[in-house]
């Protein structure tokens, strides 16, 4: 959606015509984000 806004597209479908992201890239990014979040929360345990 950030790319959509940057390009000024009213519809995300328009943006998706120009942006091609491999599924594994999205999954890897999600997994890395989850790992970072877990690491931050781990330090908060009492």
C-alpha cells in the first residue's frame, strides 16, 4: 500500500500490475519480522 500511495494509484490492483514480488520473498520478510518481534518481547519477560 505504501507503493500504491507513492505512485498515486487509487486502486491497489493497478499497483499490482507493476509490482511483482515472489511469494517466498513475502514469506521470508514475514518470518524475519516475527523473529525480530519475538526477540524484542523475550527481553520483556519478567
